[in-house]
């Protein structure tokens, strides 16, 4: 659904079924933005951001979460935009424009 919305906004988006698959596809300079969730099986979003940035330090990241956990320190440390669920599409659009 997000890929369809992003396409409607004029973005080109690829979807993957796991964080590991996303890392396999990630090559420096190929993607402008990584849009990910915090809660995923096998690897959480913070781990994904750390590994993704090791491959592409310039990659911009937007992380979605429904978690009550305080991710703000990780967002500040790793420099990603944190959006809480339920997702406000206006905030997502602004975050994408900023990225």
C-alpha cells in the first residue's frame, strides 16, 4: 500500500519482505531514502539503519513505529526521521520532501 501511495506522489519505490532482503538490495547511491518499520522479525529498525548506513553513509532514513519504546535517542544518534503510527500521511510527505 505504501508503494502505491509513494508512486502516486511521484516516487519510485521498491518493497521487500524482510530487513535482510533490503540490505541485500542496498547499494550505495541506488536509493535516496530507506523507509522502514521499527518492529520486524529477525532485525529491528535501529539495527537495519546501522547496517544500512555502514553500506551507504549518505542514505536518508524514515522509520515508522507503533512502539511505545522511546526511540528518540536512537533517532538523534543515527540521524533518522521517526514517524509514529498511526501514520500521518502529511508528515510522511513532508519527511520525504526533506529527505
